[in-house]
């Protein structure tokens, strides 16, 4: 945090801007939003940035202990740390789903989340149907479990028989090296159907990482959760994805 950066104007907020390995303390007016922050990044790092690439701005979250994507309508009110993250590829256009080129991602549907998440039973029910449909259509399924030693395994109602991979993780995103290796084993995979816990962190970060690698991402809205509907709405609106509803 830019604690050592002294400001003479009380209407400005100290910010630590980071791009690549470079960080620089600066300030922006209170209430600054995405457009002002983007311009500030360009003024500081313009010579190092390929302006034709797509970017995301993230803010460091003390609650989560890592950077998260700015929610819709974000405005600077306190000192904070921001970073500019270039997407690895242009955002893919969305097309129709084909079983032969699709993989299902089931994210952190674990027992310890049951009492904390509203409508968790309904989300499990939709997830069950998705897994059943994947088995019928021969679609590979990859399942993650966030720190299963402490948070438990995937809920028993979810039948994981025949899934391609169940793996533990300690990061929000499902896109880890072992998952990328598993995807590489699926010939011609183009589309990812994503569902699970939680929309504003794990689902969002997984979706953005997949989009950055050129995949089409389809999120099943009624098979995802978040701690509040506002978090979920912001997360879904922020992603370049197709929002699906189960039948």
C-alpha cells in the first residue's frame, strides 16, 4: 500500500498501481471509476502497454488475500492496490455447444459450503442434472475441490462416477497446470460449461482465465452460487461469457 506517499490534496486517494513487475505509488480523485483508472494506468505505463490488447483492472482484496476483478460501478474511496492484467488472447466469440468439443467444469460444490449458501440444495439439484447429461452425451467433466482437507469433499448428492478428473486446489481459479494438461487431452475442445461455487470469486476467475486462453465459456446461472445476489449479478455481468439456464 502506498503508505509513504504523502498527499497535499485531501480530495485524492493514494493508490499503488502495478503492471507486470513494475509498481508505482500515485493518487486519483475520490470516486474515480474504471475510466479514470484506465487513463491513469496509460499515463504511467503507456510506453510498456500494447494498447491493442484487452485488459482487466484488479484490486487487492484484504478479505481474500489476493487480487480480484473490479465490480461493476467500482469507485475509489480508500487507498488501495490496483493492477492491470493483459488477457493472453482476444476474447473468443460464443458459438453453439457441441458434445464433441465441450468440457464441463464443476467448481467446489463441497459439504462445508452447504449451510453458508442460500439455495444450495437447488444448485446441487441442477448440478446433478448437468452431470447426468454429461454422462449421457459423453462430455468430459472436471471437478475441483477447494482445500478438501478443511472444507470437505464434493457433496454426496453429486454423482462423480466417470468424471475425467477430481483435483484439490487452494486458489480461486480452476485453471491450474494439471487442468490445462487434461484439457489438452480432449481433441478439439472449444467450449467450457462452468458451474459451482462461488460466482463472484471462483467462477469469475475461472471464466476469465479460460477466456484468456481462447475458450468459449458458458455459465449455468441456476447452478452457480454467490454470497449475495448483488455479488453474483456483478460477476456475471463482468464476464465475456454466455449465461445458460437449465431446463
